C-alpha cells in the first residue's frame, strides 16, 4: 500500500535527520553533513511521490466514482495547486 | 488560457537559452552564465506547471465527464507517473 | 554562526517530519500531508545552504590560508562533487 | 573541457525547447509536452553543473594562485550565493 510505503520513507528520513543533527553537534565535516541532508531530502521526495500516488489511487478515484461534481472539481483544483507548490519547493 | 501561458514561458526560455549560449561563446563569466541557466530552468518549471494545470483542466476533466472508466484510469496513472518523473528531475 | 543556523533548521525539520508521521498514522488527508512533507524539504534545503556556506567561510578559507596546495585541491574537488550531487537530488 | 561540455548541453537544450514549442503549437498531448519540458530542465541542470565545475577548476583556482586576498574572498562569496540561488530555483 502506497501510504504504508510513504510512512516507511518518512520514518527512515526521521532517523536520518536525527543522525544529521548529531553530526552537527559532534562537529563533523560540513561536506559529510551536507551529503546526509541531501539524502534525507531524497527520502522525503520519495515519501511525497508515494503519498500523492496514494491520493490519486484512493481519494481522487473515490471522488470520481461518487460522481459528485463539486468533489471532483475540488480534487482537480488541489492537484493543480500541489503540483505548483511542489515545483516551487523542489 | 493555461496552454497559451505555457507557450509564452517556453518562448521566453528559448530566447534565454540562446542568450546563454552566446554568453558561453563570448567567454562571459561562469557565475553570470550559471545565474542565467538557473533563470531558464525557472521559466521552464513555470511552463511545466501551466501545462500540467492545462492538462488537469481540460484532458482530465473531459475524461471524467466522458465517464469512460478506462480513460479515467489512464489519466490517473499518467498523473502519478508525471509527478514521479517531476520529482526525479527537479 | 551559519552552522548554528543550520542546526536550528534541522531541529525544526525533525519536528516537522515527526508531525508528518503522526499525520499519516492518524489517517489525515493526503494533500495536507504532502504539503507538510514539502515544507520539511524546504527546511532541509535551507539547512543545506547554511551548512555549505559555513563550509566555504571556514574549512575552505582555512585551506586557502594554510597555502597547502593538496588541501585546497581537495576542497575544490569536493565543492564540485557536492554541487553535482545537490543538482541530482533536488 | 567542462565549458565545452556545458555548451553542448545548452545547444541540445535549445533544440529541445524549440521542439517543445512546436509540440504546443501543434496541439500535442499535455503529458508528452510536460515530459519534454522536464527533459530540457534536466539538460540545463547538467549544463549548470559543468559550468560551475569549470568555474571551480579555472576562475577559483586562478584566484587562489594569485594570492589576491580580495579576489579569493569575492570568489568564495559568489560560490555561497550561487549555491543559495541554485537551491531556490531547483
């Protein structure tokens, strides 16, 4: 299940961010810290892809199946907005 | 119309990439070139957001309105894939 | 101090990722979760910029001041590699 | 030479952006257009990495070799700024 997969990535990312914090506190080398921050970002990007795919495969599909015009329009509007936000952040 | 807006961004991006090529050929300063490359990327990201919003507002909406189950499923699958590709590229 | 600023961003990002995990476990809405994941990525990107600026302002400057040719070459090589990795991840 | 490699990527990117413009004008499918825009962005990111590596290997090295303190400081400041800008754009 895609939501479960997102959760796994998030938990791994959390452990990684904690490790990075310890690296900074222990005075580790900046470049090594930067690499680990980037690895955390990579995990969060994967979590986000899984979450949005979970969304498409459940919430969006359900809205379409419900034939509730307003609900479908909201889902489409939200997708457009999240793609825009995604493109700004990453 | 969002497709028209995407086209405008693309045309501006093309002019910008041409200007960057000239900067490299004229031996301009690397950092200035890098800034202009990044500005071109920024324009292309905006073009892409407009294009995907055009897609949501027309192709996806039409598929939903057609009540063609297979077409809707294809549209949802494609959206998931393009979000994944987008997250890899940028 | 830039390393301190990076640490603050990292600690905030850690709290945010923990909150996102709770959101997933509590069955919150996918789009809201996605937005919070993207906000966490944004914080980590800022932490990374601070860390690389800390690196330039201390490690790289010290290597240059030491006039140790080998050390300077290593620093330059590392910077090139981290910029390449950064461009792949984000 | 890295500047030459950057130029090649830029020229390929230019051709790709031109092809994308034609796709939009010819009314091609949004998702196919989006994929080609993302491919153009990918090329420009590679051009940028090459350009910044060219910068590190020539301008920055020359500044260090010149032992001109002010010039070195400028180069370091610029690198910090371009990394920050890079992280905002992509």
